[in-house]
């Protein structure tokens, strides 16, 4: 069996909204939206990888909250795992520093206004119940 490579995605939540990031590369994915994140390096914990990727891609200090149930196949050998995450107090606002050209905070009513990457759709669906929590 080939070894799986885990890709971590962040369901970054703030005030009942979910952060979506628009891909600028590679060309076949450009213009579509995803949960920010990236590959877990060898010997790295998924949660640590997520914090590192959010720092690299968005320039933010974040912390993972909990893993979203499920795992979604990407092109082999990659699989997607998603964690809910939140910005740490004092973190900078997210900016599209790497691999993205736009960011949007989406309310539950706006979630499907963007063209999500196919593999992110089930993860986003699983995250929806977390939206609105803590927004009262």
C-alpha cells in the first residue's frame, strides 16, 4: 500500500463566518475557492502543519480547535483532513500571500456563493454546523 500524504485544510472561523481562499495557481485550479492549508511535512503533526501553513499563506497566527469528522481523497496519494481553527488574539488580518489572490469571509447564507474546489465541498458541508456558533 502506498503511503498516504495528508493535506490539511483550515475551516478558519471568525464571528460565525468561514474564510475562503481563491487559488491563483496551478492554472487548472486558479479562480476556484478552497479552505486554506497545505501538505503535512514528514514528522510534522497535522495541527502544527495547519498553523504553519496559515502563517505562510495568510500571515496569521491561528490555533486549531477540533478536527472535522471525515477524510476526503484528493489525487493519489493525497487525502484531505480539515480542522476548525480560529485566529489568536492579536493576530494580523489574513492576507493572500501565497497561492491565493483573494480571500472572503462567508456567512452561512453566503457559503455557496463561491465556486469551491470539488474536494472541498464535503469538508465545507461538514463545517457548516460550526458556523454561527459563538456568533450571538
